[in-house]
C-alpha cells in the first residue's frame, strides 16, 4: 500500500521504512476498541461518515518526517509536513 504507489508515481523518499527515507508512519493498536466521534476529527470539515461507529484497531500515534504529531488522539506538534518530490 505504500511502496508501489511511490514507485509508480516516482515519489522520492517515501514508501519504505529504511535509512534516508522520510519517517511517515501511523502506529495502530490492533486491540484498541474505539467509538469514532465527529469531535475527534482534526480536518477542516469537522465530521466523519463513521460518526458513532465502534471499531477494533485504532491509531495511537502518527509520525511525520520523524516527528510525533499525534499521540493518543491529541495533536502534539505543529505541521511538519513537506511537499512531495515527484521524479518519473
């Protein structure tokens, strides 16, 4: 789900967990049960079609460019993203 799209579209330094690549990762607790709520949504729209769905397996952390930006449902860092580099 990561390697081939980056290879196909020529996205540099993404898609693999290895040295010299950007560390963009989501850590998922596959046993965590969670009810999804609109209040949890960090995007501009502020809602989700999955409002009130109970799921098993839920993200507990997001790392972008090697920096934690979300831990346990809380945004913990400012934006650290950078533009993608496409080279076909």
